C-alpha cells in the first residue's frame, strides 16, 4: 500500500507535531479537530516551527512552502478520513472521547476511507487501547 494522504484526528500538541512531520515528509496532510481554536493554534504552531527551521538552516524555504501547501484542516472526521491511506488518532487520553470516534470498519461503511486498505493508528497507551477494545466488544447488559 502506498501512503499519499495522512489524516491526524486531534490538533493538540501530539497531533500538530505529527501533522508537521507528515507535511514536511511530503505527504498530503489533513488535520482534524472539532475546535476552531485548536486548529488555528495548531496551524500557527506548524507555520512558526517551519519558519524557525528555515532560520536555523534545518529546513529549506521551498520545503517550508511545500509543507504548508500540503496541510488542510477539517472539523468533520468522516470528511477528514475520506481519502486517507493512514489515519492517526491523537485525541486526549479520555476513553469516552476515543470511543466516540467513527470506526472505519465494514459495519460502518459511511466512515470508511476511500481506500479499504487504510491503516489506523492511535497515540493512546496500550492500557487505553486494551480498555477501549474491551469496552467496545462487550455486549450490553
């Protein structure tokens, strides 16, 4: 599978850092968050970090410009993941928040990315992932 588009769900500290690396690495990057404020702060941080890289001689100005063009933002998860081959979840360590995210599975085709072979990843600790898996697979009582 060839990855061209990476979607990061969550524009906090970790999400914006992943988006920075993704865009600078040459990938079309979609940064999603429900908060306008978080998206604005994340894009401003990415812009400032790239500029700082240019000033320090670590990033070429052409690479900075290209990276900024590769980044788009979204407030809707379904739209953000539509074309992604790689989906990275970087929302806060709150189980309820993570469980509320759409799950790109055959049982919920509306949230499937266009590429059925898309890979999803999480920034959660393994304890959180295990807890989420247990919570999502238990039958209601």
